[in-house]
């Protein structure tokens, strides 16, 4: 999903059985993308707040990345 500098993204990650689903919503355009992966009961015991760059790319965020209203349960 293409986004613009300054867009706010809502990111929800939910576990359902052994499937983790990530849903990203651009709050300005309401565009959405999702991704689901079955980790086959692999334990997940840590979280990382990170921005991944496209593989083999030198593209960096245009501005600081700010995480707000972050909740882990």
C-alpha cells in the first residue's frame, strides 16, 4: 500500500488460533492491507517496534517515525 509522508497508520496484530493477522489502515485515505501467517504454535515472547525497508533498498523514512497509543496485551 502506498502512503504519503505524514499519514497516520493504524496497525492491528491479532492472534487467532495459530494464525497471526496484521491489518494496516491509512487513517487519511482509509486504504487497508492485511497479511496472515500461520506460525504453527511457534511461541512469540517479544515485540519490536521497527520500520522495515524494502529488501535491497536504500529507501529511508522521510521523517522520524513516531509510535503512539501502543498497547500490548
